[in-house]
């Protein structure tokens, strides 16, 4: 089961930099285990099967490999929203401000209006669900475009942070493959029960 495989990789290869930051650079977001990424894509495609998804969307950079894998499995294109510092007012672009807690600055997430519209059914995919700031920005962009949001799929959710509840308050369906209840150096505890 993919969930178990992921939990084991996190336990064995993850390093916990603080009580809130998990480094998984050996297989998820610096070096990428390509086979695992494809399996993650297949899992999201299975979870969101028969929902009429026309597009997968993520934010650069480290959501890209999982959005691509999911797009391959669903046989639809994927879009990666771009991050820009400057606010460019352009009618052809949907933007949403995102506050980065790690960099302590606000950046704009941008998607060209050419590639997203009312005819689309969208699945958002990302590597981490943490504070939800970036994902809420993407949810807002999907909403402004007139597209229908089917749900959000995240590889790793840090359930002790507020991202999931922020998204659920907006009525968004969230599925995470590995859900971390708590972590400290040398120890990771996963949320038990309904996992996807
Ligand atoms: P999010 O929950 O909506 O992803 O937003 P948040 O603002 O909390 O996270 C900011 C960035 O930090 C995101 O990357 C997110 O994936 C990443 N991140 C959050 N927690 C962790 C963690 O514990 N470990 C690692 N490795 N990354 C974490 P991003 O904005 O998409 O940037 P990029 O790194 O993909 O370029
Ligand atoms: Na990310
Ligand atoms: Na990231």
C-alpha cells in the first residue's frame, strides 16, 4: 500500500529540522524517486477517478513532478502556477497573493487565463500541506477563473498545522497520502484511521 511505503520512507529518510520542518530531499523534493512519483500520481488519479477532471494544477517548484504524474495517470494536462515578486496587472492572468512564512514576504501566484476557465474541472496537487497559504492562493485562482474545483491532493500533510482546516472551511475536499500527527527529531507519528 502506497501510504505505508510513504510512511516508511519518511521514517527512514526524512530529517526533522525543527518541530515543524521535515526534509525529504532524498526522494520527494530535491532528488526525486521517479517511480514513487508515478505511483503517487496513480494514487491521486484513483482517489479522484470518474470526477471529470480536465486539468491538474500545482505551484512551482516542488509540486510539479506530482502534478505531472497525476496528469499522466488521468490523461489530462497539468499547469504549474508561477511565482512572481512584482505585481503585474494583466487581464490575461489570474493572480493571488501568498504570504510565505519561511521567506517572510508576499509573492503573487500567477496562472494564464488562457489555460483555465469555466469549462474546466480542476484537481490541485502539491507536495506538502502545511499552513495552506499557497494552496488557498491556488483555490482562489481556480474560483476566480470560473473553473470547478474537484479537490486537493497532497503527498504529505502536517496535520498539526492549519492547512487542512483552512481548506475544509472553504468547502474543499482534501486527500493526503501521508498525514503526520506530530514530529520531533528522531520521531514521527502518523494520523491513524481514514488515510486518503
Ligand atoms: P502550503 O501549506 O499551502 O503548501 O503553504 P505553506 O506556505 O505552509 O508552505 C510554503 C512552502 O513550504 C511550500 O512550498 C510547501 O510545500 C513548503 N513546505 C511546508 N512545510 C514543509 C516541510 O515540512 N518540508 C518541506 N520540505 N517543505 C515544506 P512551495 O511554496 O510550493 O515552494 P517550493 O519549495 O515548492 O518552491
Ligand atoms: Na510545494
Ligand atoms: Na516545497
